[in-house]
C-alpha cells in the first residue's frame, strides 16, 4: 500500500509528544501520550511548590482547578459549576452511588460491555438495596437499544453505561439511552472515559444527568484525575455520603458543627486533589481545545480506516461493528494468545494492549499511516511465530 505524505495535523503535533520517537505507540485507549505541555505544567507545579509552599494553594492551585473545570466544561458543552474534579471513575461512581436511595427504585441498568468498575459499584451496594440489571451484548461490539428499552422501568433508579465501549470502540447513542431513562423516571450516568477528546461530546444535547471522563486516555492528561459533569438542576437533589471538606459550601470556615454542602458540583469533591495531575490534565485539555475535537475525530477516523484496510490486506480480520459510523478509536483484533503477542510486539518497539481474546489497537491523531503498516507487519510476523 502506498505511503501517503504526512497529514498536516499529525506533522504539526507529533513533535509535541517526544515519546513517539521511542516506540510505535498505538495504545492511547490505555494511556495517552505525554506532551511537552503537560511536562511543562507539572514542572511549573513543582516550582510553585518550592517557592510558594502552602500559599500556592490559595494563590495558584485553586485557580488551576477552576481553569481545568472550565476547560472540561467547554469541551462537553457544560457550565463550569457543573464540573467536579475527582481522582478516578471508581471514586466518582462511589460519590454518586452514595447519594442514591434504592428503597423505592432498586435497579441499576448496566451492560456487560461497560468497564467493570461500573457493575462493581452497584454489586458492592447490594446491602444498601441496589440490584444490578446487566444487559448482554450479542456480538461483543454493542448492546441493542431495545435491550435498554426492555430493562428500564419503574424499578430503575439509574442507567449507568458507557459512551464508547472500551473493548469495541462502539459509540452508544447516549441521547436515546438517556431519553429511555428519563421517560421511566430514572437517572442516566455515562462513563465517557473512551469518548471525550476523540469524539464530540455535548452533555446538554444528549441530556444526560452525569458524565464522567478523565485525563488518562484521549484527553492526554495522565492518571489521577477525572472530571464529572452533574446536570445543574440535579446538583441540589443529591446529597452524597461519600464526602469531605471540599464539598462544604464555605470550606475555609472549617466549621465542624455545621455541614452545608456547596451549591455547585464541588459538593461531589471529597477532598484535596492530586495537584500535579490537575496541571498535567489541564495542559492536555488545552491541546485538545487548540486542535479541536472535530479535527481530531476526522484524523483519527482516517487512521482507523487506514489501519483496518491494512489489516484486511494482510488477511487479518478485526472485530468491527456493521455500522462503522458508530465506531471510534479502538480496533479489536481477535487472536489466540493476545498477552504473548503484546509482549512480542513490545520487544519490536510496538506498544499496544490486549483484552481477553483480542489485541486492542488505538491510533490517535499523532500517529501515522507508516506506523499503521509497521504495526500490521509486526503483528503478522508475531502471529506467524
Ligand atoms: C471506559 C473506562 N472507564 C473507566 C476506566 C478507569 O476507571 P478508574 O478511573 O476508576 O480507574 C477505564 C480505563 O482505565 C475505561 O476504559
């Protein structure tokens, strides 16, 4: 297959990610590349820590958090006061879970394609009355909308599912799922960890209640930080019991006798965040914002299509949806012993990942068609022993 000239967007941004010189990196769906901007951000944080000490909190770090919340809000079409900063999806779910009452409506609808931390959360709340409805996937790619329609009803407290599935790249119709939840009087929470950054997210158009995404992957911000959108009207109705002083309306009054929760989404923040992660993530978000998600989506889709063509030309058959318009970023290639293949590829300087039964390949806008071919050649070599 001919090698096209380097795409201008890719050419412009590759130097920002020095790790790309060290390997063929096709694993953004596990961990996005570290940018020079995030390195500078974390360096700045260290210098502030050194020269300001604790006053960095008031003079700089709270401001950086405000900035990061606003940037994520712009990305998903929310308002800054609807965004909370938390350390992981698991913690964000715990906070939301702790504010739900399962006595009248015990069921939480989840799918088997969701990241396991989602079903685990409601299994762990069995004693509080939560009952899991786990929807199956007929093809390991998607979950039909009809399954949601059949499962959601008057016993449903919450539909907690995913925007882009982590083992198929399938983009769920979150607006349709949310509409089903709302019609039944239930809430809709979406895990957008594999979506925000690589595809357009509009929480208002989708009319979801809670939307969570984080730095780790397509937002290029590294581990230790997630952003959680909670719909403005819902905020005062939720009273999380997993909480702390950051959730207090007047947190700097340090009043142990009275706990009034913040009126904005800060009420979902239990405590002191990992500030280095805030700096890394805010820098990553600024890159996404500068390029623009539409351009990122177009270039990533182009690379996905190119990779799929090259795999097919080599006689390999990725597991893909019939409806490719609903596919984003993650190409699964079923193989017999994926962990051994990932190891062998790493020895050849190619970084991918695997999930049970399949290799997981995820080019991003900073990858090239040449890297796609190197990846395919190496996979063929490794699979042929
Ligand atoms: C869809 C999805 N949700 C959540 C996570 C991670 O959750 P947590 O932040 O709790 O580690 C991942 C990957 O790490 C993921 O792919």
